């Protein structure tokens, strides 16, 4: 017999606990991982909704309460407001959410003393919803559900597209797969999905986008390594780096994936190389995360040399033999993948951009000497901020006269269902935000 659905009040308690953890600086992934696996899917669905609309919820709470309640009560109240403020997209009827939120407050010792206060705030919200929402419409953080500095940075960096970026960030991300073309083709895999009663369409050269997300183990060919989950924009890395780069006659192509965990791009490099002789080294500074690279490769039936080391300190791991190609998927703000990780916008601070840009510059400077003359380095980030993209590369080119910029996508802004389809110049369909710059080392 299937497990009974846990009561909504219990899910709301756990959702509020996740929000409290994120507010305390814990990543959303870690906060959701702490939830009982049997309860996690429902809590994650509610939690993602809350994190997407948290700006609006906090603005509403400020109108409803003169003072900020204690952390646990505030997290529960804001969770309810984020879930109920827009009835047409609410996962449950607003009255049900209010009733179950009050029940959640009564059943938790951390919020029991504030149960009457929470009830009063939410009942008032139900009575005055239209007026309260209209009052918060004038607040940018409530309107866009991003920190004010984030909105202002996007306005400056992308003056013609900032609104579409913010709208895309608040939408649901599609589930996109990369077909392992060493084992099957896109057409064949689409047919397998069709036979399984699942709708999907092709995106890019190796991608398949499902009509709705599903557990990976329910998809045909998972155990056989016929696909990986990977965003359509992320699937550009391997072909950008390898296409047109011939291996020397006397040895395999030497490729470095410099910040490799969890191994998706490492695997794609091997898959895309196909019959071409290639040796891939996957580098990861975190030993625990490096194990995920091995697990990814094992499921796909691929192999690479996995090294636990700091990419920024090659003197500790490099054998002195130059690489033909290096993929540097650099640490960044992750501002391009907010719809998949809605906690990121609330965890980041504007000062993080400068700190991460410095780290990116150091990695570029440290890895560039490892590229052979005539070889390539592909710099990419899942960021929409210019300081982590075009500004970073402009500064690098100004200080490295032996580097040339090959044709590259540059900044790819996130595309949602509202603006992704029907565009002949957008074969990727819906995708996350990325930046790509392909650098070639000039001989001599």
C-alpha cells in the first residue's frame, strides 16, 4: 500500500523550517536534504513556491504586523503568505492554507505562543487581500521577488532584458535531458519516451525536454546510462570546446575539466568526443563532491582520471604536460540558475560578486599557462552578471596578449516558457542563464 499523504499542517511546519534554515544561511539543497525522504517531495514543492514569492510575502507581513515575530513564527507566517497571496497559483485554497497554518502553529512548541497572532494576521489577509497586495505592488522587492540590489544590478547589466530575466527566474524550470549518443540517438530516445507515455521534444544537438518533470528512475534507459539530466544551455560546453579541435597524430587529445563536480560536463566531453581518442582529467577540490563524478561516469559507462585538488594551485597536481583543451566552469553567484535554486537570490550578497570575480580571475590566470599553443580554454559560468562574464574576459584579454577570443555565445539569459518558444534563433528552447567565452592560445 502507498504511504498516506502527510497532513498539510505537517508539511507547512517543515516548509517553514526550511525557510528558517535558508534565512540562517543554509543552502536550500541542504535544508531540503534534512527533511525525511518520505515527506521531502511535498515539502520541496511547497518550499520552492515559498522561496519564489518570498519578497511579496515579507512585504505583506510588514503590512500585517508592526513588529517582526520570532524567527520560527515569522517563517511559518511568511510561508503561508507566499503560498496564499495569489489564489490562481496557490497549491491549495487560501482558506485551507490559513486553517492548516494555524494548526501547524498550535502543534509546534516553537510557535504555539504565536498561534493566535498568526491566525489574526492571516484572517486579516483573507479579508483585505486585494488592498494589501495593491499596497505592496509599489515595492520592487515584492513586485519582482528578488533583493533590491539584484534588481538594480540586472537593470544596469541588461537594460533591455532585465524584466524578462526576473520573470524567467520566477517560473518553473523544465526537465531537460542530455542523450548519451554513445548509446542511443535523440530520435530513438524520443521514441522510447513516447512508448512509455511521456511527451518530450528535442532541443539543441543532444537534448530532450520533457513536458513535465519526473523522477529519473521512471525514465527509460536511466540504469543503462542512456541520458543525463542537464540544462540545454549547459549542454553547449562540450561542443564549444571540442568541435574543430583535432587530436595530434601521436597521442590522444588531453582535456581538463577544471571544476568538475558533479561530473555532468566531464561525461559530456567524453560522449561528444565519440570515436576521437581523448583523455579527460576531472579536477575537483572537494573530496565528497568528487565521488559524485565517479558515480556519474560509472552509470554512463565512461571513464576519466578523477583528481581531488585545487584547480588554482596547479603546482600541486599538474605533471607539466600541457593540455589541448581546458574547461573552466568557474565558481560563481549561480544567478543564472535561480529558477532551479530559488534560495540563491536570498542567500547571495552583492559583495559576493566581487569576491567570486576575484576567484574566477585567479583560476583563469592559473590555468592559462597549462594550455598548449594552439589549444583552447572555455570559460563559463552559470551567471547573468557581467562582472562574472564579459567584464571578466575583457580584463583577461587585456592582460594576456597570447589569447584570442573565438566565436562564443557570450551571455545567454534565462528563457522561460513565456519567451523561449517560437524563436528561430533559439533552438535551445527553455534554458538557464550562462556565459561562455572560448579562448585560443596563439602560437609563439
